[in-house]
C-alpha cells in the first residue's frame, strides 16, 4: 500500500468547523471524549465552543463486548461525566472510527448516567471496516487501511496532533 500522509492538525480544523457549524447553537450541548485520542480532541473542541463544565471523558474498557478476549488494558482511566446527561445533546468524540464496537460501548456507558436527548458522533478519521451499523455524523477524513494496520493519534507536549500508521 502507498504511503499515506495525514495532517492531523488540518483534519482537526476541518472537523472543528463542521461541528461548530452544526452544533454551535445546540441546546444543552456537552462533549464526551473517548480515551485517549477522542478525549484530546474533545478537550480542544470544548475550549473552542466555550463549553465550561460540559466536557466529560469515557473509558469503555469494561463495556466492550470483547473484554473477555482483550482483557484489562494496562491503563484504564476513570470515566468522568461532570454534567447532567439526562436531556442533553451529547457530542461523542473519538479519534478513529473502525468496527463501531468502541462507539457502541461508549453509548452503553453513557446511558448509565442518564438518557440524553440526542447523541451525535464525531471522529477525526473513518477507516471503514464496520462490524456494527454505526456511522459518524462528523468526519474529517476517510481512509483505507489494511487489517494489519492501526491509525494512531498522538498529542505533543504543545497540544498539537499527529497521525501515524502502525503495522502489526
């Protein structure tokens, strides 16, 4: 496969513009980032949208349907939802949308906190390969990768993003 170059900062800006245009005036908007890449993206989006106190983070490790196969990851982070989920419009943010299993797990966990009025999904990159009927409302790029490849979002100390492809 040809070398794929993705400018993560340009993709973030494109995603942020789509989100702001569609949800900038949404009622009771809150962001929930999926650890780790989605959490980083959600932090920046929440700052741009000036959503003080309306930002949460979710770790889906215990909610995944393949938990028994994968086991406990080395670094499970606590879920933090510091706002009322009931009746809110939730923008669920992830870095890479792949099988849909992480999104399903995140939605299941969100409902443990209440029943949102609406959940919309934003992902920096959609790499296809869906195993569940899940689609993002906002995507910055769609790419094709081999099954043995993983797309990895990284955040530098200055907060800037980079994307790299990891081969298994």
